[in-house]
């Protein structure tokens, strides 16, 4: 029987290499196709969902979720324009339409926008799924060996953050990361790749605190947008 909190684990590298997980975005737009460069090696931890097409119910990997849609890896043929429904939690479905397909990937546009924050907040009840990454765009302060750098945060989870900067961080180095509106968090640089860095926090952030922070970030984006 399918467990709603199962994840598929594909080993394509080692612990210090970049990790691909289901990405949650605060954007209203449905995700576009994401190109992966040849030769990239990643550990993938995508969330498992189910897609309903007519009377068929198939498993899928959820790569990217926004308020307007999602990008999935499908294990059955999908046709652009087809009406489908996606199940991320047992018994709860989201009506959608297939907007494009490319190899095993497919883009879905929701019939009605979903609230990503509510979707994440719902994870606080019952068994907890693997920690999702949430797309953000803000400046983080990073302290390493007495030096302090301003870096752009690209996504965050309860367990860590992805940063971008031309500044050099050493893999394995202890750092302190401060996101606007959150207390400083100690962590370790786990991987680096062409100006991007993955930081793992020493202590997992409470999901309730992360949800509150994301709500504040969304309000800030609305005011400045």
C-alpha cells in the first residue's frame, strides 16, 4: 500500500554533493521545464505523489510545486491538455491540466491556485514527510572564520539553506547563517558548485517557525511587488 509520506531515494553521488529535493515555490506561475546539465551528479529526494488520469491512478515524483502548478516525473504517458488530479496527501486531490510534456517530465497547471504556505503548514500534523525546500529570494548574512559575507538565499528548508555568491566558502567549514527576521543559525558547508553553496543547519528549524517566517516573506514580496 502506498504511504503518503514515502520518498524515493536515488543515490547518484556522495553526501557532500548537491541534493535535489521537491522544491516549493511561492510564485503564482506554474513551473517551467528545468534543464539539467550533462554530467551533473545529484542525490535526489523527490516527494512521491499520485496522479489520477480518468480511472487510472499512477505514482509520480513531484519535483517542483508552486501556487499555480507543478512539475512532475510521470511513469505513464500523459497528453498535453488532459484533465488530471494530483494527490499529495491521502484522500486530498488537486484538479489540474497537463500543459506540456518532455521525456518523462510533465508540467501541470492547477484549475485553482493553491496556498503553498497552508500546504506546508499541513505537514505539521501527523507523520512528517522529508523536509521540503522552499524557494526564497533574500539576502543572508554568513559568518565564516571571522569574515562576514552577504549572500543571496535561493531556497530554505528546516534543515538548511542554499546560497549563491562569488565569495568562497570552504566545504566542511563551520558557518553562522542569519536570514532576515530569524535568529542566527549555526551550520556546516556541505557542498559547493559554481558559486552555489549548500549549508546544513546544526539544529533543525521548527516547521512552525519556518511557516511563520515564510508568511512574513510573502507579505514583504507583495508589498514590494
